[in-house]
C-alpha cells in the first residue's frame, strides 16, 4: 500500500510543522512557492492593496517572518497607519493555500544594517534615493536607482495566525493562532 504523500494534512501538529517547513524553504529556495508571497495591506484611503514580495526570513520558534522593502514604498505608509498585514501563498504542488495574519514592525537604520551589508551590490538598487516606487514618470525607463542604505527597511512580521487549506482527496482546513499557543483548530473547508 502506497504512503499518502499528503499525510502531513491529516494531523494538526504535522500540518503546523509542514506549513513552517514550506515557509522556511521559501527563504533559501528561489523556486519554492513561499519565496514570492502576496502581501496585503490597507491603504490610507481604505483600499485593499496586494503585491508580491520576497520572503527573507522565517522563524517557526518565534513565529516571525521578514520582508525587505524600500522605505518610500506605499506599503510603508499603509503599515504606519495600520500595522497589520496578511500574506498568501499558493503551493500548487502540494495543493496547499497558506494564509497568514501578522502585526508588522518597520525596522530601519542600525537595526537593519546587518541585512543591508549581506545584500549583493546589484540588489541594493531596489532600495534607492531615486524616485519613490509608484511615482509617475513620462516614459517607462525615466528613472535612476541609486542604492541608499537609508531607504532600506525590513518588515518584521509577528505572525498572529496561520491558516491552511489543503485540497486533497478530502479537503482539510485548519487555523493556528498565537493566542492558543499554536494548538490548532480544524475548520470546515
């Protein structure tokens, strides 16, 4: 009899471990589904905003994630107004949706100097003293990006809840919450 390849979806503790394993893999593996996740915030005008970001750190024990961004980006003003965010990952190979709710701290300056120093030179231009991301320009290449450490920020995310939806032979859905020590609760899919 063949082992169920999705055995991890059958028990809450295995599922919780699997979610964090997929997130952790996203930090180091450029091809992992959790490498490029969707970050959702609410703009200052109250509109939902979603964008793709790169996962830079995942720590299961602390239940934290980190994403790098330009301090001038619209997500910074949104998070200053409302420091809560949602993240979404679709892992097609596993038929697994991961949804995360997090409180966000914006770290800059000396607090992120080590991360800045670890960035390759070519990657530093994403954090620039040039025009702010989203600023209007006349032609598609009418901008110059000059790396600027003062424009570099880390979004430090304290995960409050993580939800899984597995679309297997039998659909399963569960939520894990910081408030209950990550014990987990099955939900109707």
